[in-house]
C-alpha cells in the first residue's frame, strides 16, 4: 500500500512539474523540459517504490513510461482542441459565429502558430525567409513514420 501512495504522489508531482516547466508554452516547444521533469521525478520515486513497495524497477519503469504517454496524450489533445478553445472563449458571454471566429483567429490564428514554431526552434526566420531547422526536420521525419 505504501508503494501505491508513493506512485500516486509521484504522478501528481510529475503532472504539476510539467505545467511549471512549460510556463505557458506549447507542449511541442517544452517537451524536452517536460521529459527532464518526468525523469527526475522517476529517479526520485524509484528507490522508495522499490524499497517500500512490492515491485521491482522494471515494472515500475514500464508503468512510468505508460503514465507519461497517457499524460502526454491527454495534455496534447486538450492543448490542440479547437472546440475546447472555442468553448473557453464563450465562457464569459455569448458570441455570434462571426465574433467567435474573429476572436479565435486573433488569439490562435496563423501568426500565433508561426511564432510558436519559432519559439520551439522548429523553424527559423532570416529577413523574409523562413526555413525548417534540424529539430523541425527530425520532428517531420518522426511524424512521417507514424503515418
């Protein structure tokens, strides 16, 4: 039972730490920082789970990887959901369709998405020329393999 408590606390701390290291940026931009946070918390939880729980490092490692992937899937879906963003915009007052689309475009339009690519170092801009960085090319290769 003690091991389960340790794991539950570690998962909660990992989720909170992830939000803190993201500091309002997109998940794709801060993924490296999030991975470091999850790795540090994993290492901090590994010994207590092993010593006071009734499991060995391998099952805990497999569980931790699955927990991270679950968190990542939910977090990235919430972050990229257009419908959730529109509901968020409607939270304070009703809007007409054109008002909703105008407000959504102003807050989450192409300019904002482009700026996120630059912040995440997936693209670079030199004057009027924009190009994909090596990091961006790597992401494109990985995504193309997933199709």
